[in-house]
């Protein structure tokens, strides 16, 4: 099992150092602005052999791939059957979307669309993200700029995304 160390980078973001079973090491820096850098270190090396820079969206896509959202190894087929239809997405509410000013209950997201809102995040001071609600109730009202984390079937998530204004 990998060993993960976390370090604050004041004014920049966070650094995660992942010591892999093979002896290799990955350092991942997540900048406050959303960009990520990944560095690969062979065993015993202090300088990275290679690196990659990802945008926030690219990092989420790569994370989904690595997490098995698109392909599950055969070993995990039973787990796949249990969650094959579950998709989790981060969707930004655009100004003027049909969600603005409406509550979860008023929209009937779970009943009418099969969507569960897991959490909502907003821009805080200096562009930092802040959690507004975790598992918000039916009275929670959407505002422009919020990032809504939803779970559901792919078609339901895509429909919610269209309501948010893509």
C-alpha cells in the first residue's frame, strides 16, 4: 500500500508525496488556482525523471480514469456491477440558469431527476474555494457561481448540467 504525506505550501496550495510499493515516488502539487503538477521520481532519486502540468478539468478527468470511472479491471467486476451506473460530477451554476434562486426541494432533484446533491462549493476570499454545504437539504437554494457536486446516472447528471447552463 502506498504511503502518502501531505504538506501545506503557504500561498501556493498543497503537496502530496506518494511513496509507491515499487519504490517510485510521485509528488503532486495542487495549486490554489486549480492547476496541478505531477513529478515522477525513480527509487532513490532526488530529481524528477519527468513531470506533467494539468488544468483543474484535466486533473479531474485523469482522476476519473485512474479511479476506474471508465474502465474497471476484471478483478473488480462485482464492484462494477454495483456502481456501474453511478457518476459523480462537479457542475458550475451559470448566471441565468434555470437553477438560480430555486431550492433542491422545489426542483425535486432526487424525485424528478434521480440526482443527489453531495455538496456545494463557492469562491471564497482571494479565489479560494469554501464549502457551503455538505449533503444539503431540500431548502438549499442555488446561486450563480456555485459548484454543485452531484451523483446519479450519466443521463441524469447530463440533464442537471444542462439546467446549470453548461
